[in-house]
C-alpha cells in the first residue's frame, strides 16, 4: 500500500508554496504516494493547490480579527464545524501522517490527526512562530524550522533545522537570464529591479513605486513590478502616464525563476517564503517588512539577514520617501550588490523540501 499524507494550512503564498514543494518531494521520493490537501474555504489555496495538480478539501475555519468585528461572533461556530469536518476528512482518508504548514486550516486538521493517533509534523517558516503552530507543538512528533533559536517556542528535542521549501524552479534562476529577458522584453544593457510585495501585493511598496516611476525611467532602470490583483489597474494607469516601456507591471508573476534570473536587485516584503527564495537565488535585496504581521515576524525575518550584512532594510513608515533612493543607490553600487549577494547565499537551504519530506516518511516507519 502506498503511503498517504494530509497536508494542511494556507491563507498566503508563504504557507501554500512550501506545502506544495513538500508534496512534490514526497511524490518524487515515491510516485505512488497519495496526498490530500486541506485548506480554508475562500482562501487562495483553493485555487493554487489544484493548479499544482493536487486535490484539496476546504474547511469553513476563519481567523479572529484583532478589532471588535462582528464577524468574530461566528468564529466559535465555524471552528466547531471545522473540527468536525477535519475529523471526518482524516477518518475517511486514513493518512499515515499529517503535515501542518501554518494557517487557519492546519489547527483543526493536526488536532484531529493527533487525537486519532496519527503522527504529525509541523513546518514553521518564520523566525517567530505562529499561534497555530505553537498550539500544535505539544502533539507534533517533529517540528521543522528555518531559523535558529526556535527552542524559544518549541520543545528543543522535536526541532529539526531544515530551512524553508521553495518552488523547485527557483533554484535554476541563474539559468533563466536570457529566457527571462526575452519573456519580459528587457534590454540587457540596462539594470533591472524586481519589486514583489507577496502574492496579494503590498500597498506601501505599490504606492512607493507609483510615486517614483519617473525617477526609475530617468535613471534608465528597468522595473518588473508585481502589484497584486487589487492594485494592478492603478499601476497600469501610472505606467501609462510615464509613457516608458522600461516599467513592466503585473498583478502576479508565475515565472518567478525568470524574474529572479534577470533581477540585478530586488525590493520585497520580508515574508518567510520571499526571504528563503532570495537566499536561494542570491539576489541583493532591500526588505520592507510588513509592520502589521503577527508579532512583527517580518521584521524579525529581515533582521536575521540585515544583522549579518546580507540584506538592506527600509522601514515601512519611511518607504514612500526613502525606498526609491535606496533602490537606485543599490543599483548604482556594484561592489555592495556583490557583497550582499555573497552574504545572503550563505543562508540558502536548497534541499529543504527533500529534508522535510524525508522527516515525514520517517514518521511512518
């Protein structure tokens, strides 16, 4: 009989893409492996996971808003329904192990699996553990992490340092330079800046870009700008206003290997997935942490690099005035880019997905 695994979690690309990477490695190690994803209804995993070729079941679970929102009144009812549905899904699928990557859905699923005697593994992407993963740690057999010092949140004996899984194509970014220039319509003689604010975009980064487009054009800099779906129409108006083919705006970039391949520098939020990708591709980066992330974990992610001279930091509150200047300065300083590239590569964990997959398999032996 082939091994069967449930992978649960999601809500953001930072949870979904590592989950898919783990699934791909489990299938690579044993093509007969059967995998079922469990996510949250209405969240992006319900589209991204089937696109990757996997089946997914949705739970009605939601998070609690920090303000006094009326929607919080529905939380206990949706949580109860989610726990019951998670129990039924686990009983019906009969997995050999369950993997939680964080996000709303992983709580009910890993709790149900633990109560049914199924071994569980947690994958924590950030340098500051999420609430769900901290709550589940007591039942988990193994906890795979990407940063040192995670024994502040989890039992030390369960922790395994694996790094964060990233999309498999990312590691081949350096081989995509020529293809990327063709794909994005770039001039190889001009410097290229990649701006990414996560799968949903980042308002601060977008507004900073919008305000500084003419400065990039005047400097002869090409920009690949991922805006997220909510900002793309406004971005297209701004690009049209400057009237230059140097600025390329996209709501979402699926070919990130090509985007990283052509980038001379990157401006990014400091989500765990983005940081791990930047380490793997070794691109000099300016990180702008999202200040409202839980426990300010994006700033902690960023400082793990900044403190070791492996990235630059611009605070969110200063980005609208400082970010364009910082980006242009970095693009104009080749020695600094080379040093940042060298330093950030030291954090790369190219085998993270396989290492985690092997830990999952060990749970079934």
